[in-house]
C-alpha cells in the first residue's frame, strides 16, 4: 500500500470513529433529555386506581390491574383484621363506605370489619363500583399481594392496626416476604407501627414515615426509610425545607397530590414517589396517544400572535380547535409556558395561574368515561410562549 492510500485509509477510519462518537453522544444526550423531563420518580396509585370507587373500588384486585394498565409502578393499600384474624385490605373500620350487600344494595347499619368473619364477608358483601363486573369480593392481603406480584407492582402496605406486641405486623411482613420477596414492598404508618417493627429487630424491612404525624428526627432514627412529606400540612417554605433536608440526609421522599397547586409543589422539588387518587402517571413513549397538540395552529384563541407567543388580554380565551374525543380510561396531559394571570380548565379541574414572569407548568389527570375539555381564560394581560396538550388512552 502506497503512502497516499495509507493516509486515505487512516482518514476514513478517523472520520468513522468521530461519527460513531458523535452518534453515541447524541443518543446519550437524548436519553438524558428524556430523563430530565420524566425523571425516575414513581407514581403510587392510592388504594389502586379507583377514581372515587367508580371505575373500580378502592383496594380491589381490579384497582391493581387498572394501575398497571395506566402505567403506575406502585400501589398503596391498607390492612385490617376480621373477627377471625384474617388480614384483608380495607381502609375504613367499617364496610359501609366502600361496600354493598351481596344483592347490590346499600348497607343500612354499620358493619365493623373487626366484628365479622371472613366467611361472613365473602357471603354477604361486595365492593362498590360503577361497573357491575367490578363489584367483586373484598380481597385478603395475600390475594392483593399475589395480584401485585403478577402485575409487577410495588405495594406500599399500611397496617390499620395498632399492636404493641408487633405480632400482627410480623404476620404482615412474613406474608409480604413470602409473596413479594424481601425488600419488594414498603410498610408505611403514622410511625407507631414503624417503631414497633424496629423494636422487633426487623431493621431490613423498608419503611415509610409520615412526617407531619411525627418528627423528622424520629423517622430518621428508624433507618431504611422513605420520608413522606405532605403538600397539604406544610407551608410551601416548610415543605421545601423538609424535602431538601431529607435529600441532604440521603432519604427518598414521597408526597401526595390530586390538584394543580399541590402537584406544582411536587414538580418544583425532588420527589421520588408521588401518591395520588386522580393524577395520571407520567406519560411514557409507548402510550397510545389520541391527541398531541403542540403548535399554536392547533388551538383557537381570541388574542394575537406576536414575537413567537400568543398575547391574550382580559377575558381572551385559548382553547382547542375541535372537540376532544370521549375516553373510557386514559389521561390528559398539559404542558404550559406562560406569563400572566389566567384561569385554566383541564378536564374536570379548574385552577388559576398567577405569575409576573414566564414559568413552566405541568398538570396531568386520569380520565374515566368522559369527554375532556381544555381552555385558558386570561384574567388580565397574559402571554403564552408554549402550550402542549396530549390525550392518551390506557
């Protein structure tokens, strides 16, 4: 090979290596960009996906299946004991709010969980749901955990039992170890149960402590914990203080939200687990999108377009050009960059945005058997520099 050919070969090899390096860097950057939008946060379906005991009943096996279908990674459930000491998933001390008679009629007298046997529960009661096929039996904790295991869902288990001996907590943990495997579940409580669990020497059991019901230091002392920080019980200043303190101490964090204001608090802070009854989990690339409006041309507005932004005056409205399709079970996702004061309607929620400089916002809601609506109404001068609306079917 002469010297000229050799130089050309070296040049080709060099350019090929450079191209591969650029390609790999670009792909990594795209992955990083996606992660910066979605992050690694996990959404907890509070008592499973039930939407107020409509599409399914809370703490039902169907609520776990719907959680998986919607893209939730975890569910929260509650445990109580029947009269014959069977562990069932039930939040209230009575069956009245979430159950019907086996014939589908309302309960007329109080029925306390602790006063009926498992056989009586199976024979006489079913869970409420708008969908008749989802009016199923109350599951035992084992049945619930088996469904979580089948669906690949991480359960947060809250004992609604105070037991100073810890016997019942140990039974819950043993069952969770058997079905889910060690470290594949979280025990959560107002900290009374958490303390007893640690006193039993069960230091490897992951726990979640609820901060407003005790002190930061008490939860911290338990080790292997998630710090639950309420968006409703703390001021914004205190909320941000405790989130930062938890992160500095190396703890994962959890918060609950169902409306725009509380979700905004979460979005502006580093929260690992988001518990919710009505928010949709972060949308994934494989979601079935029905609508993806992301250019101004896909919206109607009564203001004007100037300098790359929509300028709205008082009472001007931005809305969608066509009626959105009916969705049986899905989610609606809004991303917004806006400066000014306005009222926003997103599906069945209305909220207000007030700011003096351009800020980014997100909101996302689950939908059940509805035709959602979207609009922004300016309260005074308002500038929208970006708006994106997505509708997904689960």
